[in-house]
C-alpha cells in the first residue's frame, strides 16, 4: 500500500542555532521509501543522522543567521501490513529476549512503569498471555482516558495521565507503554504520519514486543491501524521528538499530510480485537 506524506514546518530564528528534525519516513523491512525530497528555504546546511539501534533518521539543520525558515519534506512510501494470530502463542521468557529489546522493559522519563505496577497487575495480571494483556491495556486506556486537546503539556507523564484521566495521543501512548512494561512486556513509543487522521498531524501510539515481533497498538482509535507511515521509535517521546531547537528558535507553522499514493479501494482497519480472538497488525 503506497502513501504520499508531506510535512511543512516554519521556524523563526532570532539567533544562530540548530534544529534537529525527526520527520523522515523510516526505512524498514516492511516500509520502503520509494522517493523523497527534503528542502530548506532559505538554504541552510543539513545532514542526516542515523540513531544506532533504532535506525531513526534525524536531520541536523545548522541555522547560521536569524530569519524565517521553511522546512519541507515529501515522500512516497510503500507499506506492508499483515494480520497475525496470537491467541495461543507462548510468551518468550525475559531470559530468551534479544538483548536489544531489554531496554524497553525499564522505566523511562515519561513511562514510570515502576509506579504503575499495582494498577497493571490488578487490572491485567491474570490474563492468559502478553498479547491478551496488551489488547486489554489498549481497551482500558480508551475507555478510561478522555482524548482532550490541550489537556497535557510536554512534562505530562504516564502517571500524570492516570491521575488526570485525559490526554492526547502522546499521553495515550506513554500510558500504554508504562502499563505493558509494568507487566514485563517490552514496549516502545511510535510516531508517524497517519492516514485519515482528522485534523492531519503527526500521530503517536505504541508497539509491544510479542512472539518475537513488534506489534502496533493505538488506544486513541483515531486512525486505522493500516494507515500509518512510521517515522521513529524510542523509549518514549524524548527519544522520538519531531523537532528539537537549540538557540532562540521557535516553530511558527506546521502542515502535515498523509494520503494514498495509488488508486486502490482502501479498507480502513480500526479493528480492535476482543481479548481472546488473537488478531493484530504487525
């Protein structure tokens, strides 16, 4: 399935400085970047940086003079999604996990899994396996946390979201990650472009490591699971921030788009399975 994605970001620089952007589509086994362009107006020096272990593609932009800058990224991406059955699989023991996955078991800045253990164990601890637990966590967040724009800040953590019972996609993702980790399920932050999201914007959800694969979960239910173009993954939003500014630089404008790049009969999959039917996107 081919998607055409674009991002147009405006910045006002009052001094020299640096912008580190995280808007390029990730290149993975199941996501191929067919073509892409990246431009800065007025021209500024930029270099691509690849994060070891995640392959996240950051662009470091050197702003040498004050002024108004516009960054534009466009790409055509071919994505492959599959349905898998997980209701009867056996969990992989921590002792057998790939060492690269172990970091996603620990608490992180926005995902204090150590503080949410009792809640996670009481609500989900008795379910049959890690897949069923991740599905139940996703449903619980959707039912207990209100999606409310402006209800959180860049400082809001998963623990705060439980207390406030409101948040945006970033907060839903952090809470899903924290609850999974509380139950010894590796989980990581996912950010990407999202087809059919209204209004169009970058979107966050989470992945859980189940049966040796990273499976996608989105407690907001705002976008079809088969409509994502992955940008980056990380322990939480601190690892996958869309933009980090160093110097007196401010974002002034943002315009995001994710559309189909081929004439097909797209069937949106908002399917959130019952705890025991064992179907997920990967």
